[in-house]
């Protein structure tokens, strides 16, 4: 046998898989993989269009990333993801904890397609007790450390020119946003309702004030809250600063869970006043004890041993998942809040493999979902020391959380006694919330299907149906605004909503406003599509036309939309007007088409009409809220009047009084403005130019 006839041995399976990977992936990607270090870090996969596919962490970057390209994943979801990888990026960090934090920061900012994502842009509400201001020395001496011990003392203060500072009496309030160290914050709470319930308790038991400082400073007699025993009336001298400070301290201790200690102290103080024959003070403390006792009896899940606990229950069904988060703070159950992740079906959650560098999926879907929630949720929310969970949590994740917070975070999977009751409640709520979501999604999908069938639209995938709806809103021509809302993937896409400020039209001309907003919305897109047809290539970043353009209006608005689409060279069949029916009653709307088709009445019980009405009403809501905000801004601050040099408060007041508002000033001529007292002709011309 000659050398040329020697048959090479068949490649082994790893070699074949490696050869297959080299055939599927760019050489640059494989080169980058080969040069990765054996250090902890975070990796990111991108497709050919630059979209982020997946973000992951690794203790050993080289081993983890190489495993994706040395094994044949077949037709699995991971295989689909790997087949799309065109580029990768990595970041080396110092530890697994840093890798986990960076990974989840990137997941929340990049929204990769194959990661489990928890999207929640709303900050959590807190209960805020403002920091008390220190008392001046002369007032301390005058009131003997008991400021405003009576109305007489308050009167003396006013006579001597001393103004009572509201900051001497801390206020309890609802708060959402960044915290300041000088104030005291309690929470976070799962909902605004939970905060308001806590504030109501502060009023009932400790009678702390909730009024704004401006209201406090201008009170001359008690308000209704004092009459119904929800406030101690510090604004009019019905409580001393010392007693109010004691109530504030007791309220903060109550929120921290020291309820039984507070009860004992209040009872001791009550008996001391009674022994001194100070029966009025004793009666006040008796009422406080009774109110606090009533609260403790109502709080059936109170448990002193567990001050701060989060209870996490996960439920997966029908391709969707729900994580129900219940919060216990200060030993009190504050309620719960459901979270629904996206990309559960497409999630590719990997763990480090064995020494043979073969990745293995070790955790169930429920575990993956819960790990993703904990990692992403506690990036911005402080983690309590105890977690009660329905499925086991990765120990490395808990260690990273402990390092991040500086407090040891532990998780209990099979709790007992009160914790078990809490977990069962959370599991029940997770199941109910997920069932509600699946029912709503099924109903929404049915509405989408009904609309597609009613309009005889050629659409292969209902998930791709994109509807954009426009509405115009103004008040007698003032502050005209147009709204555009988007329906896609069977739901309203709030992040894609847009408002358009309409300018350079006759006030009240809705047709001109509709023309302007449609040109601004689709003008550049139409140009890009025309260039794409001529060149045969679609430029990167070019958007897509919706499958349906809804216009809130009848024949007139549809005719204007048709003119715009004809001018831009767009398909007229996309335009549908929603014309109000007889008597403008809901359910009698008719659809008007721009391409000449006859009107269609879908019927008041039609699922398609329900969807159209939902989108139309959302466009109206979005437009009118924007218009009202713009109008309020003009009316509250006088628009541009105070920005004009030479216009002070007096001249501004005269102008507004003469013309009835800023809009009246804008409609006035130069001579009319100059006729106002104190306004010269030169200043009138300056005002006219500024407002036009």
C-alpha cells in the first residue's frame, strides 16, 4: 500500500465536534475563545446584528466559554443560541461575587434574549420620618425643654417675634426615591397601599403629623385630624416638643419591631402619671396603649423572633413563571408583590462543568428563575438577613449577597412554624397570580386573533402584530399634543410610547395636528425604506412599519392620514379610523378605511372591537395626561413671562389680570400689551417676541 493510499483514522467525537464548531463560527470568535484566561469574569455573546444574546459569569472563563464551542448541542435552545454567536466580549474580575454582580447589572441594562429577565423600573416606596431640627438655646430655656407647652407659650413666642419651625416636629410621610442620611426611612414596602396602612397606624397610635410644612406653619387652629384623634396638634401648641419627640421615638421603635417593649413602657408611664394624680396625661397614654394593643391583635402574623424576612415562592406553568415576594419588616407582614420574568423558555442557565470541561445543567427551571430573581432584585434593594424560599438557592449566590451587603444572608428551604405559614401564603399567591396572568394572556391573544381575522390581515405569526394608534388632545387650542401608543406581542409597549408637541398650526385644528404627527412619525422611515428598495439593502437601525395604524377619528382624520401616506409612498391599507357611533356610545364604534373599503361595524361584543377600544383609549389617556401636564406648567408658572427681562411679579400679575392668562397675553397685539399700566411700548414688543 502506497503512502497516498493510507486511510486516516476517523476523528474522535470531541474532534468532530470541534471541527463542526469551526465550520459554524467565525475564525475570530474561535481565536478569542482560545486566548481567554483561566480567571473569573463575565462573558457576553452577540449576533451578527450586534444584538446581545446572552450574558453569563464564570469562575474560569476559558473553561466555561470553550464548553459552548466544543460540544454539539443539537436542536436545543442552547444550540440555537450558540449557532447565532458572531462575536463575544469578556470582562475579567477578581472574584465570583464580583462576577455575579457585574453579570446581573449587564442583564438589567442589556436585556439579552436568552437570559431570564425581571423588568421592574419602579422604585420601592418607603415610610419617611423627617429628621427633627435642633431647638435654639433661648427657646430651650424659655420653654424649659418643653416648647409650646400651651397656647399661651405659643402666643408669647409670636409676640417676641420667634417663628415656630415645623422642623421641630418631625413629619411622617410616603416617600419614593433616593434616600437622605439625615432622615429616617422604613421599608422598603411591597406597595404604596402598605405604606399608607403604616402611616395610618402612626396616626392612630402615636398621632404624628402628616401635613406639609407650609400647612403647619400657617395653622391658627386645629385641623380635622386633631378632632378625630389622628394628630396631636403640634401646630397650635397642644403638645410639647419633648412629648412629641417621645412619640416619634416610640413610633420608630414600633416600626423596628419593638412592640412589646413599647407596650410595657407606656403602661409604666401611665401608672406613674396616675400615681401623681395627672389623670389627663394618664388617659392619653391609656388610649395609646389601647390603640397599640388593637393593632397587635389585628397583626396575626406578628413574630418577634423574625424582624426582617423576605419570603420568595416561585411557580412555573405554561411557559410562564411567577415569583411572589412577601415582606416582613419589624416582625410585621407588609404584604406581597408578584414578579413575572421574560425569556423563561429561552433561558440557558449553565453551571461550571466537571474536570472534563463538559457543562452540565444542574438546576431546575424553578431554581433558575429564583436564582435570577434574587441576583437581579437585590442589586438595588437591600437584602434582609433571612430569606424563606420555596426551592433551594445557590450557595455562591448567598455568599455574594452577604459580601455585597456586609450582613450574612441565609436562606431556609423547608421552614417550620410561622415561617412555614408565610411560605404557604406566598406559594398560594404565586399560583393565583400566575393563573390570572395566563388567563389574561389567553384572552389578549384571542383578541389579537379576532382583530387579524376581522380585518383579513395576512399575518403568519400573531405575536408579530404591531399596531400604532394616534390621538390629538388640547383645551380650546391650548397646549396641543399628539400621542402615539404601541401594541405589540399581545400587550401595550409603554417604553415605545411617544408624545409630540404640535407647533405652527391654527389652534384647535385637529386635522393639521394629525398631519404633522404622522409626517414626523413616518417621514424618515419612509425615506429609509425608499433607499432600501433602490439599493436592495436595508440599513442597520431602520425600523419597521406597523401592521396597522389606528387613528382616533372618522372620515376627516382618515382622509388626512391618507394624504400623508400618499405623500410618503406608504401602503394606504394600513390606515384604519375609529369612528364613534350613534350618540358617541361605547360599543357602537365603526372602523373607517383609507383604501376605500366600506365601513365595518364589529359588534359591541366583538373581541376585535374590545382590542381596538383598548388601544384607542390608551392613546387618549396618554395624550390627555401630557396635555394637562403642559397646560398646568403654563398656568402655574406663567410660562415665559417671568423669564422676560423687565417682567417682575407686579407686571406679570397685571398682564395676567388684564388678559386672563398667559394664552391671552400671547394672543394680544403689541399695542394691547402696551396699554397695561407699567408696560412701555419697547417692553411690549419684547413680550410679544418672547411669546411668539
